[in-house]
């Protein structure tokens, strides 16, 4: 019937470079095909219309090695188009741990893997059962492919298989045995035993359960003969036990069931076949369906069980179950190949052929080839040896027993016997292990080979070898080789050496005091060694050591204990916090590069070959806030964050200072998206680990959309004032325009004054000079984060302080200048009141009940303290509550201490005249606009916290910061860390929102000595107005310490307040 769009299930995957065509055949005869199919036949003069299978260019990676515990390498398979400079990074992950390049623990790396199909990776440590291993393919520091996680399985020490089936008539079992550890490739198998299995499924390890055994065998095919008096019965459960005493291997195979010979079975009899054999026996049970067919013997490779690919050496008609004898032509058998038996029958009715395969036996050297011999081939023998290499030779059809004697004098007796086991013949020498302390120094050792077969037993004796005295053993030695150990390190390096005849254990301890006492010290790590290690990496764990701890290794080998040098834990390196910020507040969609300001300590560069720095630009949809970017590490999610540009020090690119990063040629920025930058540097203490620092994002504008004009509006800071001139000088050096505004501008909107499009001058453009605020005010327009930080740093350096300042945001642009100044004044004053209350609370908490608990007024003092704490931690406390709580606490404290608790003139900081609220009501994603006192309070962000990312400044740290820290400056579109909101219009209640401002606490506090009264302009502040001068009069030293002390106190108060607020909000 006609068919269309037929779906075909392929039996194997398509291969790149091959061609595919469809051909339709007649079912009755496949030699006849449909001419109009798309097959190519020259006789029909049809073109080759087959389809080429293209190579998949997508980079792929797979782990092509079975991962088992103890493995120290693996192979990664690569596919697709992988650039030349790419590398493979292998990491181990704990169960449940997120899979990412900056997570997990590194295991190994391979470089320049482009164009390779397979990459072998040497691992820095052996795999452990339970590890989840992932291989990442990185190009220019970013992942382009990764494998699926592969769990490390417990190593099975033995690879085992049953060669021939076991039946009730079997007198032997042929098995294949190999040790899975490649280091044991030449080790002997001490014992291979056939054992009964109990009814409960466990092996019978008693003497009665032993059915037969083979001893001191080479790895590979082993024949286990049944012991005399033992037999197998149909349905009996048996297993095979494999042992190696030297390496503590004791392996039991799966259970096998003995088959009944009455079932279908064809068996080639014997253990192996000498090459001079001329007759072979085959036993067949069942297979009545094959009667009239052929019973065939073939010769070929042991790995090939396909009769058609082997050479037939004999055959006869199969007449039914029974025994068959085959005559083999002389010289027909080849040593190293196998003989395979099988049944064959052709069914005429169905035109089908049928095969039934039996077992195969190995062809070995003829028994008459060579005289048996034995030789000790170990060249130098000392009394401390526990093994010798012995070369033996005898026929494969014979049984050999090797005995070793260590004796003194000219002859030996049975009392001198140190070893005696059945061995198998082999072409190479065998390692015979007899144990320690068996050889006699100054004596001799001799090997005796007893060969049994042909009804006789013959003995062959080697030449005796002299046994020399044992050399002095190497004493165990331990040393911590790390240059230094700091508090944040998780590993250290050590040399651990000992005599090669011993194994060893080590333990790393942490202790205090002069001498290590393992009973009281903290055990950090322990392990075992079988060979010396001269660059051992010992894992201590994170956070397990502190500054001043002492570390020491105890190494024990051969019953001898030694201790390493003592290493004292040093403080973690203080390299400051790296800094990254955008130089502009926004970019247009047609931008080809982006400017950044980046700084990090010289100590990173001093790391030498371990140093690298990567700066990557990403684009994300505008709905993602900076907080979400950092918390969710969106740069690891390529489906959300798109890489748009990069600079890397490994490629000679500049990554420090003011730099411009070119966007990739194929990148077109999307308007209304955001871009952020990630700075990646090596961890200062954790080898192989890295830390990311993220700059606050900036928006992408439509092409042609006006970028915010960069300028600063100065109110009550005219050019004719010292402070106004000073600020203008700083701005000029930064290339920023300064513009004077005054009382006439109070009714104008911030958007109009900032020069933003869509804002016009008010019709009534003249403010009321009589009601104009007398405060100084500074408004920064169009500032990028880097420029903002530079400007504030310069103000701090030159000791000029403006209490009231703000940046233009998405929300305050709709305010009038008068509204904004008034709101900022209130916030500043409330904030100062909060700091003052916090300072009094801190002093009150220092009073202990043991000293004052019995005094009159203690309960009132505690009640006032509790009330003050409650006010401090409440949501938007009114000024009256702040001042009342502070005064009540001071009054009760002074009453308790007879006036010694608090002196307003000495202890109290500069008092605000009105309340201050550093966190106006709003939401966590919405910067503030002017406050409505009737509106319930919600959390919002602090105004402009001092930059936690910038090194070498006196700014307070960002509470709660981590390794992916971000700068928190707002852009002109109202966004900061964790904040992103786009508004096309302002709601009617916009005036009820809080106002985003900032107050440089530490910078301002550190410059109080240089304050100038705004009202007096160029005049110096009086002592009454200058708190620093008041302190001098009170006898309190000022010097260089005071500014730092004041800054520290103010910063502490701010952090404490923000932390309390943050914790409460989270709860």
C-alpha cells in the first residue's frame, strides 16, 4: 500500500561523515528493489541523492571510565567543535551539592584539549565511594560543555567469570580471574576455591564446604579441580572464592547452580589441550532437535566465539546425546588459540540455520617440550625480603609443587621449609611471597620443583642463592612543607617518607601550648600510606584552625613513630576587598564597549603562576534585581545571563584600573535589559579555588535615548563660599560640571533641574526666599558607580563634609527641590538620633548586675534600657520616642551612679535638632520617595552604604557580605544591589514614598575637625559648635586617633542598626 512520511527506528546512531539513503525492496525477494526509490544505481542513470550525516558541532563531554573507589585517573570523551585553547576541569561533588564550576572540590585538569576525542586526566587524589564526579570543558574561563554527574562505586577487587558450565558430571571448573587494581597486574592468586553455598545463600567457608582448589595461580584462566571424594549434583549451589593474602583480597563470586547433564549441553572434555594432541572427546546431552546435523570443532582466537570466523579442524554427524571422539591431524593445533565445539543444523523447511555452542579449551605447549627446570631469578637477596622471583618450566599437562628452603650450612631439611604450594607453569617468572622474617642472614635459600604426571613424581633443584644481612631500614620522616599556614586554609603540603618495606599511618593535629599531646589535641586528618609521599596534600577542613594554633603531623611506620616540624597558624592575608564598578550609569543598545573601574591588591599579582583575573560582562532581562543576580549566581545560568564581553589576564588583557571591555562582535544589546560585570580572582588561601565579585547592574537604553547628563547641583554652596569653591575644584579635577541652584529653584522638579527629558519648568518658577532652607545641599545627576565612589573618596580625602546630599533616582525626580531637601533634613536628623540612642544603650549594657543589682534604681535603669532597645528596634520610631528613650536611660543611669553614667557635654555626640530615619518606608525593591506619616512602615534599603567592595578605604563594611559581593550605588534609574524597578509614570501617591538619599557616616565623622559652619560660610566654627574642640577643652585627646575612633563608633552604630532591621525583616 502507498506510504508517506514513514518514521524509521534506527538500530544504531547515525555516524558523522556517512551518508543515508532509503531503499524500498520487495519482501519476497530483497534482490529486487523499487526503481523509483531514492537508491543510486548507475544502470538507471540516477544521481546520488543520499543525505550526508553532518557532524554535530555542539561541544559535548562524557566520562568514559568506570569510576570506582581508589581510581587515580579517568578518561573524558569529547565531541563537537571544541576550541583549541579549551581545558577540562574535573571536580568532585558531595550528594546534594549544586553542580557548578565554582562549587565542589577540584580533582584534576587537562589543557589544550581542542580537537581531541579522548582526554586522560590524572587526579590529584584517589576517588572515594559516594563522590559525584563532573568534568567541565572550559573555554576562556567559561563552561561550554559538561558531563552528567557520575557516582563513584565501590571497587570490586576481582574481575571474575565462569568459562565453562558446571554440570553434575563436571570434575573441574574453569574460571577467569583478574585483579581490578592495575598495580596488582603481576600479583599471584594465592587461592581459587570452589565452595558450596549454604541454604541461606552464604558461602560455606568450613572444610566440608571446600569442593576443590587451585593455588598460586597466575591471573587469567584458572582450572579448579574437584578434590578427591567430592562431586557435584544437579541443582547444587556453589560459588568461587579468590584470595590474595598480601593485599587482603578475599572475594566470593555470585552463586552458580549445577546443571543436570540430562539438559541440553555440549562439552569439550579436558582442562586444556596440548599442541601435540591427536584425539579430543566431546560429551553431548539433549539437543534432540539437532539430530542429523553436524558436531563441529573449530580453532581460533579465544575472544572469538563465532564459528563462521574460525577455522574448522574436525566434524562429524550428530546422531544424538552421547560421547564423541574426534581425531585431530598432527600439527593442526596452534599454541595460544582455542578449540571451540558447537552443533549446527540447517532447516530446509524454513531455510534457517541453527547453532548451539559449547565450551572452548586453550591449546598449550606439548608436554614433551623441554625438560622441567626451576631457578631463583632474584639477583640480590637480603634477610628482610618477604618474597622472591622464581622461574619454573614444566608441561601444561603436569602438576607442579614449588618448595623454598632457607638454611645454613651445606644442606637443608624439612625444618628449613619456608614455602610449599602447587603452582601453574608459565613462560615468565613468578613472584613467590612467603612472609617476613623467614630468610636467614648469612645463610642460603634454594627452590625445589616437584613435578607430578605420567604415574611418576620428579624433583628439580635450583642453584642456592646467598642471603645477605638486611640493610638498615629507613627511619620514618615527616615535615610540613607549606611555606605558611593561615587561618582560612583548608589543606597543607607535607613530605612523609619511610622504608619501602613498611606501610604507614599519619595523623595531623592542632594544639596549643608548647608540646603536642594527642590525647587532648584536635585531630584534623588521618590516613594510610603504602609508599613514601614527598608532596602530600592533607585536607584540614574549613574553619578548623584559628590564629595561634599549632599544627604537627605524627607519622607511624614499622612500629616507629616520628613527628614533623611544628607550624603555627598565621592570620589570613589582608588584601582588602577587590573593587569593580561601571564608569557610566547606563549604556545605549548600540554600545560596542563598556567602561569599568577595577582595583585589587598587588598581592594577587604576586601569586605568580597562580594568579589570574577574569572580568566578564553579562546581559540579563530587566526583571532580575542585583540581589537575585548575586543570590542565584545567574552568571552560571546561560539561559538567563548572556555573556557579552570578557577580559582575561591569562591572554595579556588589562584587568585593573579604568578599562574598556569590547562587546563580542555578534552581540546586539536588548533595550530595557540590564548588564552586570563579574570580577573573578583566585582565592587568597584555598588552592585551586576562586572568588567572584559583582558590580551593580546598569540599564540598557534605546538607541538615541538621551543618557543622563553628568553634573552636580549645589544649593547654598556658591562659588563665593570656601566650601562651594572647594567642591567645585574637586568636580573640575574629575571632569564633572558644577551648577549652582538657589531659592528660585525650590519649586522646580528634580527631573527638570537634572536636565532629564520630559520635565518642564514650573509656571511659577520662583521660590520663596524667606522660607528657603539654610542648609547646604548637593544633588548628583547621571553619576555612574565608579564616578560616584571617586567623588566621595575625594571629599573624604580633602576633609570636606556635606551633610545633605542625594542622587537622582527614578522616583525623586518627580519631587520639587524643596520637598527633597526637607525630607533629607529629616532623615539626617533622625539618623543622628538613632546613632545617639544606640551609643547610650551600648554604655548601659556594660553595667553588670553583680555590681549594681542591689543598688536603688537598678530596676528602673533596666526598665529604661529595655524600653530604649524596644524603641531602637521598632519600625520608624518617632523623634519624640527616640529622645524620650535616650533621656530616660541617661536619667536613670545617672541616678544609679550618682551622676557618673552620662555627661551630656563629654559623652554625648552632636545632638540633632529633629528626628532622623535612615530607612524610610517603602519596599525592598523600591527606593524611597517623601514619607507619608499615615502610611504603615515597610523595609527599604539604606541610602548609600559605604562600598564594601573597594579596597583600602575607611568605609564601613557591607553587613552580610560574602564572596560574591556587589557595589550598592544607585543608578539614575533607581536601582541598586537587590533593587530594580522601572516606572513609566508616577502614581498619585508617589509623594508618600520614601526618598533615596545617603549619609556618608564614616567619611563625615572622620572629618569633623575640619567642619565649617554653612551659615558663616568662610568663618571657622566656634568651640561650642565644634564637638571636637569641646573634647579638647574637656581634656580628651584628639590627635589622629579621634577621627578614626569617631568613624568606627558611627560605623558600628549604623551596622548594628541595619543588622537588627535586616534580621527582624527576615524573621
